[in-house]
């Protein structure tokens, strides 16, 4: 067959004609045809991970048939060598795809977190596994009444996600809100601080037995520097948690001038609110004093004015006493908050 093909090529060269008319060869062996059918099917694979696996599997079948044809039928070592090389490359590709498709084991708690937060944001299990390895985080427990953070004492050097249980967040003994399952314990502190050297502006205490997932800030930032997509997803989740807490606290902030533990905002909110309340209380006390003095003057008018001087100092002293009582009540309320 090779001799005939070579002779036909030489004859075509001598004749100087490039036309194949009258010099068509008979179809090659069935192995050759089946090999190209398999390659044709490989290019019909869909564009997904299983389609990629199908593509390489069909190419393996095609190159295997070509190797058999080149070795046993056409007897061409160079054709066999090239197709065998292509076969090995595709086998390696298939093994790599199987490695990526391998099941990644996760505990039930980590599996719930993955389905709740990361799977909807198109985070792969392999990437999520990097976030929850033993080197990156750990699962901790809190007993009822045990403190996760103490105001002005505990440093903001980590990030924690509540797995189960409930904790309450308080500032100077006043309850701000509750942290429940699938919520961050310190999302606002993590977002508002940079180096983790600052301290909590609130206290976080477990109301029930709690389990939470805790990341170290430094290790988490190192992981974010390597995985930009994971950093974007985590910042989105943290920001959404902060927004939900702010939304839940909209009514409370209007009534009690409290916020959701944002440190800088809290200090300014307390100072501004105290100044405004103090000014209002002082103005109200002055108005009440003026009203009482005017009422006393009106009551003393029928006396011809002879007792006005004696009555007015007493009323003024009483008014001053009432004002002092008002200021004491205000200071007592401020200490409570």
C-alpha cells in the first residue's frame, strides 16, 4: 500500500499535475476510520468539567486506535510514536481531572457553612477547604455565661462565625443585640480595625452553650493575599453581616442612641447625644424656673407688691433646687447607659 502511494506521488510529480483525478486511493483500514470518528465525537463535548473529561476520553480512544493502525496495519514507527505521545498526554489530563473531581471530605458543621455562604457565591470546595483547614482556623466552644470578649480588654485579632448557640453583645452593661447561628461575633471589629491591636468596645457573653469557627487575623490575611477571589467573597459576607445588624438596630438607635459596636461611631454617638441632652435639660430647667417666677409675680400682684421681694427669693431657691434635682436625674441616667 505504501509502495502504491509513493509511486502515485512520484507519478503526480513527474506529470506536473496537482489533480487527484483518477489517483484516489482506497479507504484506509477500519481502525483508521474509527479513530477519527472518536476524535469527531470529542469535539462535541459540552463546556463544563464533565465535558472536558469526555473530550479527553474520546481523544484517548482515537489516539489508541491510531496507534494500533500505525503499528499493525500501516507499519509506520513515526506515526505510531506521535500518536502514542498524544495518547500519554491525554491520559495525564484525565488523571488530573479525576484528581480535581475527587470528593473533598468536610464535617457536617463546615458543610452547612459551605452551603449557606460559599456555594451560592460560586466558591469551589477545594478553595473553601483552604479556608477551613486546621492551619487556618479552629472550632472553639463557650459555656453558658462564658465571655468571648471583654470590653476594652480583649484584642480584635481574629474573626469568628457562630456555628450554634446564642451570645449577647453589651456595652457598659446595656444589651445591644444577640448573635445567633450563622452570624459573625466580631464582624464590625474585624472590618473597622487594621492590625488587630485595638480592643473590643463591647462585651460578648454566651447565653447558651456555643460553638464557633475562629480564624486568626494574620493567617487569614496571608490567605487573602494568595486567593483574591476568596478575599472578595469573605469581605462580601462580612459586609452583609454588618449591614443586617445595622438594619436590625435602626429602631434602637433612634430610641437609645446606641449602635452595633462600631468603635469610632460609638464614641462620637455617645458624646454628641450627651451634649444635646445636657443642653435640652438645661433649657427646660430655665424655662420652668421662668414660668414659676412669672406665676409667683402674678399671684403677688393683688398684694400691692409689698410681699413680692419676700416671695421671689423663696421661689427662686425652690426653682434652683428643682433644677439641681433634674441634673442629678440626668447624670444618673447617663451612668446607667
